[in-house]
């Protein structure tokens, strides 16, 4: 069997095909793996659209998996997007052979663009622009007659461990952060009976998940849009041997918790929270240091990834920054595609104009109104 096949779920995908992609995911990013995609789809995407798993076969073997989702839109609009949302740090194709030629992705995109009824918009996000497939996807969408607009999603800070021990890494941290860690660790110990625990699974898992939930509720963070998502993800990662769940307790009460995911030599810092009442103790930083020591000295990771966002504190811990971008493709032969393209390009133009305006004009009501109008999609 060669060519493009589409499956509506992982359950309908042939077992041998799924097994091939599961093996490929062992050396790819966790957020491209079938395990992650299957969990994300069943826990958060059901109300957003229908999964469409495009598989390319060569010489009778599966070679590329491109997961997409048909978005449920009013008035019958035909829109296709990556199966990603608030919880997703990366999307894109999963390749069995990363060096496969660009014609393969072009073949997939051409087949998708030719489907009937025609897609009015295709939105792929968040993607790694440094990956070879980014340019291949952009070229393939363009070759299919779609108007393609790259756009920025978020910054991504990460640490290149470069074979160092934790002690060597710690010695290279900014002096301000090292001093803070030393001072706050002493203050934390003086605040009561302190317990720091890192759980990977086992009998303690449910108890520490409850601790995480309690800390999150007491933190400054907004409630989760899907309250059951994080407990389910922690159990899945524990089952796969990827969970590093850290918690700090003072006098038996959990005050900080962090969820890290270790996969293929990368430790992803996925969620963190601390009780706002103990913010002065910097307990979150103390816990980050403990987990950093664990993944560097015990898991021997080669990279630590802070995932989504340019928060200032991440720069103190990490060594490099990269970006995640999206590719929005519009079918200009359709009203929805044409209007979407006009608003997208108009929004970019207004943002460029705004950056060139004096500060006083940037906040003017008239300019803000038109900027908001042009930026809506």
C-alpha cells in the first residue's frame, strides 16, 4: 500500500502503522507522539473538531504522520488546523525517517488541498521554524495554490546541558540567582518542617497529584479550562516512565509543585505553581533547582526546555532562545479564505505601523479600534 491514507482516530489506524509511529516518537519530541496526541484529543479536542490523521506510505511502509483537525465552524466553513491548543508546546509531522525528501510532504499537502469540499483555511501551529519540515510545509502549501502567511506564536527558552553536572551548571548561573537560592533555602528551612519530594510514579502518585491540585488552586494562576487534564496527563506520563512531579511541603502542607516531562533526553518544564501566601520564600525557585539537579545528574538529559513563553525568570535558568511559529494558508478562491487573508495581512500591517508610531499615538482610541478590527480572525 503506497500513497496517502486518512484515519479518523488512532483506534481506526492499523495496529502495525501505529506501532511504527510509536517507535518513531521515541526519538522525536514528546508533543509529536501518538501517546500525547491521543490523550489531547480525548481530553480537550472533542468540542473543537474532528481528528484527521494523514499517513503517507512508501514501499508499503508508513513514513509520515501529519495529524490535523477539522474545525467545527458556523455556516459550514471548511477549516483545517493542527490538533493543538492551550496545552500544546509543539505540532507538526512525525517522520519515520527525518531525512525523507521534501517531495513526500509536498505530496501530502497537495492531496489535502485537493480534498472536496476545498479547505478555506489551513492553520499549522505551533511549529519549529528551525526544523527542515517547516520550509517544506511552507513551500508545499504555496505550491498547492494557497496564500501562506507565517506568524509568530511564542518564544521558547531552553538549556543546552552540554555534558555538565548540576554542580557545574549551578556554578554558571547568574550570581543573583545563586545568592537567592542559598538565602531562600535557609529561610525555607527556618519556616517549619520542610519536605521536598520528587515522584515518578508508584503508590505515592495519587497523593502528590492531590498536592499539585491543592497548590494550583492556592496559586495566582487562572483555573484550568479542562480541570481533569493535568491529573490525567500526570498519570499517563507516570505510566510511560516520563513523569517528574516535584512538591514542597511546609509542616505537611503543599506549597509548591511542578510537573516535568522527560523524553528522549529532554526535560520539559510543563507546569509550575506555588502558594501565593509563601511567595516571599521563593519556594518555586528552590523546587526548580532540585528538579534541575535530578534531571541533569540522574536522568542525564542533554536539554531542559521551558516550553512556552518569554517570561523574564526563564532567562536566568536557560542558555538559549528560539521561537515557535505558525503557518496560516488561505484559499483565496473562497470568501472565507479571502476575508481571512485580508484581515491577517491587515493586522500585520497595523502592528508594523504601530511599532513605528510615537508612544502617545499607539494608545489612541482610533488606532486601537482599527488595529483590533484588522487583527480579528
